[in-house]
C-alpha cells in the first residue's frame, strides 16, 4: 500500500519472478487506504502488508494497521512499515499502540534485502498459521471431551479416579495410575492410594513386581492380552485413552508435529470378580475421567505451544513477555539483548530449511551454554534470539567479538554465523515489556542496516529524536504538496579557460518557521517516506525553467545537473519518465545532466548499469558523483555508461600535502582519462586547488571559490557581473 505509483511499479518490478518455497506469490497493490481495505476483504489469504505510513492523509497507514489488527482481528498478517530511516515514525508512540513486525528504510530495500524481508515474514506467517490451525484442532478435540469434571491437575484427578473406582467396586482403595510421557524411557506413577501411596511421583519400577510392571507397560502401549499370573487374574487394569471418536483428530494433529502420545493406565488389585454391571460402570467412569486426563495433558501442550518454541525448546516471544511481566520491579535491574543471524535467508536458500533449522538449534544451545543459568534465552522470531538477565552476565565472548562470528555445527555441517545485536539497559528505559521488545526490534533493524556484526544500544532520548523526525517528515510532505522546495544553482566552469560549463541544481527547503533545513536531512526523509520522486520532479521542473532562462540569455549550450536518488535507479521506465518531463517543459535531454552517487549504483550494479545506459540513449549526460567514497571496482566502473566522474570534495585536502602523483585526485583524473571519461572536481575552495586541478588535467570544477549557490532569480545578474553573457543577449525569460 503506497500512494506513490512509481514506487508501486518499482516494487512490482523488484518482485517479478520471486517465489517462496517454490510457490508463486500474488502481489496486490493499493494506492489508498480504502483500496487496501477492499483488497483485505476480497483476499482473506493475504499474508504480508508492505505499508507506507504517510499517504493522502498523514495517518492513513497507521489507521489501516489498527483496522487490520483490531477491526478485522487479523493477527497473522505480517506488517512491514516502510517509513525507513530510523526515527521517521514516532517509535514509542507507534510501537506502543500498533502491532508492527518490521520497520525499514526504503533506500535500504535492494532486491536482496527485499527478498530477505519477504522470506522472513512469509515464513513467520506460515508458522503462525500452522500454529493457529493446530490450536483450532486441539480446541475441537477438547470440545469433544466430557466437561463434567473440573479437577485442575492430573495428580488430583488420578487420586479422585482411584477413590471413585474403589467406591464403585467396594474395594479398600489401594491402586495406582501410571503415565508414560512421550519421548521418555519409563512410566511414572502420578496417582497412588492405599498401600501404594508411597509410590506417588516415582518411577513405575518402584513397584518391585517386574511381572506386573510389564503388564502395566503393555497396557500403556495398547498391548493387552499377554499371559496373566494367577494372583493378578482378577485385577482391574484399564488403559485411560480418549474415546475412539477422538482418534482421527489426534492423528491429524500429530501430523502437524504436536505429540499427543502420552499414555495413562489404571491398575487396582482385587480378589473377587466384579458384580453385574460393575464392569460397565467402571468403564464409563474410566472413559470420562480418561478423557479428562487427556484434556489436562492437552492444556499443558497448548501452554507449551503458546509459550515455547518447538524447534529449540526455548521460550518464544509470548513466553519471554510472560516472564518479563512476572519479573515486576526486578526487570529494571536487567538488560535485554537481541541477537539476529546476518544473511540468514541466504543460508536458507543455499542449505535448505532442514540444515538451517539444525544450525539454529546448535546456536540456541551455544547461547544457553554461554549465558549461564541466570540469563533467560528465548527465540522471538525466525533467526532472532533474546537474552534477558543481569548486565554482567551478558558480557560474554559472543558479544565481545562480533566481527569474528561464531562457529556452530549440526554434527554434519559447520557454519560461521555473524550476529547483529541490539541492547536495552532496562534501568534506562521506561515502558512496558511490549514496548521494550518493540524498541529492541527497532534498534536491531538499525544495526542490520549498518552492516554485518553491528550492535546498537538504547540511549535515553531516542524517542524524542524519533518524534522530531516524524514531525519534520510531515512538514516535508506538506512542503512538497505546496511546492515549497526551491533550487539553488552552483556554477561549474571549464578549468582550461574559466568559461561556464553549466550549473548543478541543489535542493533547498526553508520550513514555515523560516528555518533552513539541511538537504542531508530532508533528502534522507524524502527517501525514507517515499517522497523522493516528488522531490526530484520539483527539482527537475525548476531546473528546466532555469535552463530556459539560460537559453533566453543566449546560453542554451549550458547544462543543468540534477541529482538522482538510489531509490529511483530501481524505478522501471526511469529514462522514459525523465525524458517525458523534460519534453513537457520544452527542454531537450542534452540540456540536463543526471548525477548518481557511486554508493547508489553499487546497491544493484547490474540494474544501475541498465538504467544509466537507458538515460544516455535518450540523450542525457550522466555523471558519477562522489567518486572514490564508495566501493566500486575498476571492472565495475568500466561497465557503467558514463560521461563524467566527479571527484569528491573530501579528497581535495590532499593537494599540496604530498607529491602530486600520490594524491587521490591525481589518480582519479588519470583513471578517468584512461577510461575516456571527463573529470570534474567539486568543493574547490582555493585558487591553489583550482590551479593544481588545471595542471593535473582535470577538466572542470565547482565550489565556493568558483561561485556560491544562487537562486534562479539571481542568475542573470550573476552572469552579467562575471562576464558570462554573450555580447548581444536576447531578453531573459
């Protein structure tokens, strides 16, 4: 759901051909909250909602979250908030009231990360749906069990059963009820009366009657019919299993991985045969109480299902919350640490779910072993673990050496896992356990955005900064709607003779309080909130107007440089869209130069190369901005269809500090010349820098020494004062 049609097309383009666990997915798109509600009603199998928080109305997205969770009751749908840059939405306010699963910055959504987000959330949705399906089956099973008995635990129920059977049969009341839990090697006595009372809670072997122990074990495993010693021929030995009507449901539930194999049996010695109808009466009582026993056992299993992770047998998110609530005031003396496996989705793709599940089990054991008994370890999501305990107990080698990774093995395959972390010192945090977990998730996303093996710690006051950013984002939204973004033009000159090459259009915003907002801040906000296309459109439109001013002054050969965002490089039909906008303004493509940063093209080098080629095919010149600050290789640089390489201002400080041939600017100028590219230095502050660049072979420059950025209205006067106008200019636009 996003009101930016370009972003929706980008999303559809990025997900083309995506499959989850070998199955096709359907992408549904909504441009408004009303459309989204209609789709949610029409498609009850929607699994994941990628949601832009700021739409036609500023809180459309947040209202839709409440509609999904509270009105529709859809707790299974995973919701990913795409306001991106940490702090865009008010973290405390949003996370306190809304059930949002992830919080991402749109510029970070490269194809690999987007696929990782989809894999994680679709897998989580699948897990929840299976758990809900299992729970419904268990609830249907419980509904079929006799509800007459309200005894709350197995021990008291077993004692009551023995007493009732003894009363029916007129016996002294000596007997026992045995339980054989699943995945154990021997039965236990869970109820005992009379001379067997001392066996309560002990292994069945304590009966010291091997033959009778064997008979009870056979009854527990449905194998009645073995030879019976004469002294036990009249004994009552009854398996306490659910009625046959329940067996198909039990079998279906077992097929989904819930083990219901716990068995019960009642044994009571007697020396006389039963009276008429006694057997039927006992069988009726045993059937009802047996069903109640299994009901209590199923309740215990439901508790484990709700609060325990079946893969690792650690507490799950619900279990962690329950323990945090139970800790009360002691919680403020603890630290919560989140640990998340980096690139886990890639491991799933390469190794398969079975292997990665075993690696997760090994990691869980490693975390338990290193944390020790005073630290609670929980699995709160697919590959995310939480540790809760005293601060000194969480300072383990695992947390101190993130960059090295940790080696885990399932016995057959070993892997080095890198973990990103988030740390919340609860003495510094005021909020509920739910808010604590939401904050830790927010910090973890920030850590993962920074790269592998990073950790982010909570700092008091982060919420205030988040609220400030949110308000600024809302103000930017209004400014874009009102057309309040302006451009400033910075001159670019040819170094050979000082003549004008053109201008770079720099976005400027003065808010309604009259304060200048840093371009670094509001451009990042525009990218995070999905408004970068609207911002670019306003800058391009004003740049086209500036070029028409130049043309009217007889300077139509000059170019205006406009910056492209990394997000726009993922937009289908980018070149066609920009060319169409220029045509609407009556500006030829060769009047506009498009700049893209090195780090932006390296997010998706192959996709960026195709976009740059498309732009040049339409006649735009293309410049690689901030060259040298990213991570492109020479081979990659050769693959990009470029005209210009811009030397970042950070490198000009080396001029005059070391031999010319050893400076990065000299190396970049030489490299660009060898690749057939033109070079331009930005941030030229002194005459010495300008002269050095001219001697080195750099073709063009810009910076404060060349000319300060100016509004379009000041352009004619500046051109006239600096002698850049033709001898007989035409009237200005």
